[in-house]
């Protein structure tokens, strides 16, 4: 009797997720919005001076390039959707949990009572789990996908394409440098000067790799009298390019 009560209490505490999801739906506003970025190429081209930190095993540098890109008209479309009868596909989680937990308990209890010859009454304690599993399965079949009820196009603006048409290496500014630190004004950041073509002093490579092993730093660059800016490469990615492992 005690085993039945304990298993029933356990099953009851683990079940009910399907009802909780529907309860959350009932008190929600039944709608949600999603922004989608869209673009269309224009018959224009833009050339800009860009910097990018790059590396390969045994070498790191700051690439200074004139980059040609197509100009695109970019805008955001805000779409508003309305749930229809519940959160679509949300009941997969309780169905899987109830099935796995209920199946494990059912098999465990059946094996135990068959082997020991004891009553299998504790199996009744798994009923809440199987009930919630059936309920969640029914809800999966009866909830329709959200319906698009409103679509709004926000202000458009011209932006350069992320895909470059051509890159031409040019000389870097005299003060160009690679920086590894916690933030832009980090007084303890490690700074590595580069030559006119962006190359680091090879003797400083071990110091760079040591600085990149710190988990709380990021990779930056600075040039032209401007403050540090985030590089497109992460510290772990840069370490891997240098042929070293990264400890997250």
C-alpha cells in the first residue's frame, strides 16, 4: 500500500505537463510576433576599407583590405501570428517525458513483482503519467498551426551585402594593432602591433596564444586613431586557426 502511494505521488508530481501548457495558453494573449529580415539587391556597388583578424597555424595577422560589396535595400517584415486552440507542437515535450518515465516505472514495477511474486498494485500509480501522455498526444493532433493575422513592413534602408564581390589587400594604418582583453578600455589587455601589411611579430605569437587562453577575454582590433572594435573571430576560433586547443 505504501509503495502504491509513493509511486502515485511520484507519477502525479511528474505528470500534468500537458495541462500546464494549456493553462499557460489560456492566460496568454494568444498572439505573438516574429521579425524577418528581407533584402533586394540594387544596381549599386560600394567599396569600403575593412579590417579582419585572421590566422593560420603559426601565424596571425590583421587583414587590411578594400572590399567591394553590392548594395542591398534591406527591410524588416513584422509578422503577427495567432495561436489556434493551443501552442502548436508544444505537447511533444510532455508526451516524450510521460512516455519515457511512465515506461521506465511500468517495466521496473512489472519485473519486480513478477520476480518476487508480490502484487503488482503499484502499477496503478503510473496511471497519471499515461493519462497525461494520452492527453498530450490528442492535443498534438488537434492543435492547428498558428495563423498569420497581420503583416507590417518596417522602414527600408540601403545596406552593403554580407557577401563580398572582391577583396584587395592594402597597407594598414601605422597604429594598427590586435588586442585581446575583457573590454574596450581594459588596462590589462594584451596589445600586439602589426606591420604595414598587418603581420604580427612572430616572437609575440606565444604571448598571443597565452592571452587567448583566458576565458573572459575577446578579440579586438584598433587602427586609424579609433578605439578597439570587436573582431569577427572569437578567441576559441582564433586559437583553433592557430592550431591550438581552446578550453571553454
